[in-house]
C-alpha cells in the first residue's frame, strides 16, 4: 500500500489517502518464487486502457487461450479492502486467524471502509480516467 498522510483544510484530524494498493497472495515456503496466485490492484492513476481496480490471475487455463498471458490481463473489479482480503484468506485458504473475534473486527473495519467509499463519488465513476480517452 502507498499512503499519504495529510491534514484537512478545516484543521480537522489527520487523514490517510490510499495512492496505490496491491495485494499479492503467495503460498508455500519458497519466498524466492515471484509468482503469486492472484494480485488485486488499485491505482487511481492507472493508464486509461486499464481499470483502476483490477485482478491478475496467475494460472494456466486448459480450455481457454487468452490473447495474452492470463497474468497480464487486467480483470476489472470493485475496490477491494484489506479486510476483504484477510477474510478471504481465512475462509478460503485456511489461514489461521490470530484472534477468536476476527470476523467482528474485520466487519467493523470493513463497514468503516464502505462508509467512506459511499461518501465519495467513487461507486458511480467509471473505473478508468475518461479525461485521457481520445
């Protein structure tokens, strides 16, 4: 995650702005293996031909030949929070939570994340910067 800390113009408390996010999921003990299973990315300054929020899948499908390697495709998504990634890893990949109340904590923070997202124009904007389209 790349974040920016700033103060609001009205002298309110400091705020954080996410400038870029990438969640890479790798399994196994070989940290030298650079290939993750999947990567979620959020880049508000992504080139116009790519969605701001997208997923890369590192897999080889047997029944489909994509126009370029699957991991180079930018599959569009909504903005994915860190809480959603952690929830997914616990529920689907058997990652052990550190606390028994993990789901309550993640839900509380996910709700805060969604409230912030709803207060912006984000859900209704196109997932790419239309000012850069010729």
